[in-house]
C-alpha cells in the first residue's frame, strides 16, 4: 500500500479471487492516455497539455456568481425610473454569499482564474456562517477547464452551467436595455440555425451540380455549338429541350472527339475514358481525405450519433473537414462507385453548424447546447439530401439524436425548412424539384398488390441483414489482414473493379440518382427513356434478369465500398438496389396482369387504365431496402411520401417497412450505423428500451476500490501530485478521506489537476514544488502558501449503493448521460463504473472478447499500447479513472 502522502492503491489479489465468481465480475474501464500516435513523447504530451490549459471554455469574463437572495422591494418611483436606466436593480442586487468566506489576501482577482458551475470566486469578501469554520469553498460539481479529445461530456454539468449563465443574465438585464440584451441572447441560436440552413442548401446545390458535371465528363463534354452550349454544362443542361440525347448537337462523346467511327472502336474508347476518369476521381478523393482531413471519410453518421450521445471528437467538424468532405464528395460520387451523398450531407451540415456556433461563445462554450444545434443541423442535411424537411426532422429524432426535447424539434424544423427553401431557390436541376429522383404518381394501388408489397418488405429485410453482416466481415478482414495494400491502393482497386463492371451493364453505368429516378418514374410521364424501361417490349424476362443481376452486383460492390477511406454514404446505394428489385417485381406483376386479365384478383382493375405501375414497386422496394439496412421506420415513410407526393401510397410503404424491420431484426438488432459504432469501439449507449440489460448487481462489474488508484484528502505536495500524474496515466481520480476509512469526498479530473499544478507554479502565485496541496477543509492553512483543490473537485458526484442493480445503473447512464457513477455504502467508497464499462457489458462480454482484437481504434483514439483487449482480459494495467485494469481501446471521459 502506498503512503497517504501520494496515493492509495491496494493489491489486486482480492479482486482477482472474487472475479472468478462470475464471468461478468471483471471490472472494465477505459484507457485515459492520449489517443495520438505520439502519446509516449513527453514533449508532444506537454504541448497537448498546454493547448488544453489554454482552452478555457468556462471563463466568465470576470463575472461574479449569481446570488439566490431575494432582492429588496423597490418603491414605485424607483421602479419607474429604473425601467429606463436599468441601474436601480443592479445597485440593489445582493452580493454572492457562499457558505463560507475569507478575505482576499492579494486584494484583487488572480490571473488565469477559471469560473465554473459550483465554484465561487475564491477572493470574495464574504463572511462565514455563524458558528461555522472559515471555509471559502462551497460544495458543487467543481470547475472545469474543458474536455480532452475522445472523452465524454458531463450533461448535468453543462446544463447546470447554462442555467447559471441565464440566472446571471436575467439578474443583471433589467429595463429596456436588459430586455434588448435578453432578446439578443435568445436570438443567437436562431441565427446559427438559419445560417446553417442557408449554408447546407448552398453546399448541397453546389455538390449536386459539380458531381453531375464531373460524372458526365466520363462520357463526353459539351461544346459551344449551335445551341449555345458550353464546357461548364453537364449533359442534361447541354441538351436541355431535346427529347433525347441522340438529338443533341452540342454534346460530344469522347469517341467522336477522337474521330473514331467504327462501332467497336467507339465502345472501346468510351469504355477506356469511363474507367480512367472513374479511377482519377476516386484516387483524388481518397488522397484529399488521407492528406488533409481523415475525418472526412465514410458517411460520418456513426460518429455524429456518438458525438450527439455526448462524446468529444476534435477536428471531426472542423473547417478542413468541411472543405475536404465537400470536395471529396463531389469526386467520389462522380467516380461511379456504389456510394451516395445523402449520409455525408448530414456531416456537411453539422460542420457548417459547428463553424457558425463559434460566433457566439455562449453556445460554443456549452457542449450540451452545441449538441442540440447539431441535432437540428443533421435534420437540415437530410432535408437537402432528399428534399424532405419533415423527414429530416424525423430522421434526426429517430436515428441520430440522443437527447431530443421539444425545443430541439422546433429548432430542427426551422433549420430543415430553411435548408429546403434555399435548395429550392437554387433549383439545381431546373425541374422544380429538390432532388433528381423526386416523382409523382397519378394512380393508386389495388388490394392484390399488398402481397408483392409484403414480399418486397421481406426482401428488403433480408438485404439489410445480409449487407450488414457482409460489410462487417469485409471491414474486419480488411483490418486484420496484414498483406493488404494501403487505403489509396484499396480505393484504386475497388474503383477499377466497379468501373469494369458498371459500364457493360446499362443500369449500372449511369449515376445512382439518375438510375433511381428512372426506376421510380411512371412511364406515362417519362420524356427521355435512357434505360429503355418504358419502350414497347421492355416488360420481358430479359429486362427482369438484367435488373436483378444489376441489384446483385450492386449489393457486392456497395459492401466492399462502404468503409473505404473515401466520403461515402449507404442510403442511395440501398435505395438503388431496392428499386432495381422492386422494378423487377413490378414488371413481373405487369406481365402477369397483362397475360391473365380475367384472373379473379385482377377484377378491380379498370379497362384502358394501367392496373400496375412498376415504378411504385420500385419505390416500395427502395423504402424496404433502406429500412432493412438502417432499421428506421417512421422517417423512411415520411421521406418516401415527400418524394412521391402520393398520399395513397403511405400504407404500402408502411407495410413494406414494417416487414423489413421485422426481418432485419431477425438477423440482428443493430443497423448499419450502430454496427459501425460497435466496430469502431465508440462508447455509445443507446437509450432505447430495446437494449438488453443483464439482471445482475452492479457490484459484479464495477471496478472495486481494491483496483482503484485514489487520492487522499491531505498529505500531498505539488511535486507528489505531479509524480502521481506522471506514474499513472488515468484521466480521473476518486478522492477519499484517508486509506483506512475511505470516506468518499469527491472526484477530480486529470485535466483540472494538471491545470492547477501548472498555473499555481506560474506568476502571480509562483508556488514552489514543495507547496502543500489538499482536497479537504484545512482551517489553519494559509491560502497564500498552500494549494486548495476543492473548488476543482466534483464534491457532489452521483453515487449509488453497491448493491444497486445493473438495470438501475444503466438507466442512469442512458437517461442522464453520465460519465461515471461512484458506488458507496454509508459514505465509504466501494467502486466505480464508467460509461464504457457499461457499454462493454451491454454489448456482450463474449462478443467483445471475440471482436475487440480487430476493432479499429487507431484512427480515432487507440490507447498508448495500440492493442485491443476483450472485456474479460485482465492483462492491461492502463485505465481511465484510476483503475488498474483496462478493457477498452478507445479512451473516454
């Protein structure tokens, strides 16, 4: 046992012997070392600590704490005059009154003082309570200096900080000037939301236009010919007004530009240019991501879900990420790979919101408020992706947001509406629609069609379950196989294979958005049938086989594409695959009705009116496939309804999505985004009621006090505390009275401890390394020559009895967004649980053991050893909250 002057750490033999009683007893915590690759470099670590110390989100610009004393009443004349001046109330405002106080020894406010919730100005001239000792610290959650990368936020602290800020604002803002001040403060969030909606709409229109132009460059270019064309126009605008591309005179295919006249030569030249440009665009996108912004890869939705759940991933929504994500998305979509831009547009919108929030410190300095704005921004991303503002709000509510109060829904509605109006004003497709594949239907459906609709729902669930399993297997194989080439070569190979496969198949050669539009469209409204789906004789077995073959190839290509180092979404590829299968089923039904019109189920069909519209089957299949891969329900129905504008097809879409959800859940309850969250090891706790929680006591999985490294209340110096921080790379430490009794006094984070040890040795205090430091009240201590750390310690941590059930403990983490829970019996510390401990248990101990060795955490926060361990592996001795055993790769807290 270490002496009380440093830390308290008992041997682990007792814990090890008791852990054999249950396989879930092994304590699990997270590594609290820095996630960067140079974590072992002391110089780099010192620079990161300096940056963290310099970043002080809780600075209140010298404002005093708010008093809860009742103000004295004013006379009517005074109230009348103060209504215009605002000075009367402020002059009579009660001064802060902490529980205990002491005179200011230096006669002024010290430099670098950070104020936060629960802390008071240590130099207030307040008097102690009658009969109470002289103590100038009040109990509370302590002050903070910010959050480190790859850590969880404290929701309770953040909302408490916001309430305190509002109390200070409303206590001082009186009169007409105060009313204006409060109005300006309340309008800040609406300014951010409107600016985010405008930016999302502009970027979505720009990405649509740029990606379409780049995609058409693969087949030819537009010349300044007789019809007023230009090189900057894509194929659609170059040939605008023509019923078919063949009649367009300004569009020049590459074979014509090279004066190739033979049929075989034309096909070979155009095939070559298609492959060359596809590879060029894909390589350009992945090089941008790898060299400038690695967080711009993938769709970003798994990370956004984790961030909205209270996790901190720095630079994930920065300026470079926004720029590279937008540019890379244009190139990746134009490459023709089986990916989409709908999911990444959510990431783009969130990056815009993150940039605009920097304008207002009151929003940018509060992590909880930032997540409310990001929830609204995510709704704007889906709004411009599908042209569905209501569906965007529901998507954010159902799929993304961890905490979604009523005010956030209203904010999401405003942001999504602004984004949709902006996109409509730009009208990038000159068609009056927000997205290229937006269609309308003129006829309804018949009762006998419910059977094929149900079949499409089942097929969508099967597709979703198989796709998730295959995609995860490929990701695990890609991570665990050492002989594979680098990420750029992987993208090159996949782009090459995709281009080789896409070009010979007419349905796969075009962009996914064009394909989906043609599959959705009703033949009576089609002007340019570029795929030949509406021509005479198109309803044949050969067409059905080609559609199904394209769906199967798209399934495998999307499986190997989603997860590469490139901006890529999975929403539009899933819709395209489902639409291909749905159109095939619709053609089969049309052939059946046409050949057997007297069959009794078809009696409801009217003569001379198409009984079956194959395009409606395509949209039912797209909804089913999207539901199967994402496990969403309500938002998909609303999005598809807003795309079609046909109220009569809401019921078939609901039926297909319902069966898709049931069948998909039979394969596994995780959707594609939850699967990637689990694969990356992000500590995301789903707060849904479907989460399976073992019926065991929390004491079986908590980290017991025998395995904890804790700090004692007294007996420390600045030098000894620095030695503890250098010896133990834990992110937080419980504080107890003394080793024998172990009365819990509080909980202090490593960031706050490092900040105080650094600033106390700098001017103006300039304390020596031998200065005494303590965490409890010392009546005889001189505050000028000692270091009191109580104000930086959470003196009121949330505690539970050690006999509490895991169900209750997990609900605390899920509903309150806690970072940790301490367990104490009659004030005596028994153990602790962190957010990732609970995450590991809820995700299954055995499954974690099997997969943790191949979980990819090197990109977003691996521990200092760069290794992965399972839940039941006790060989690690780096932990997060002063514990000896670590079971996770991604550090948290």
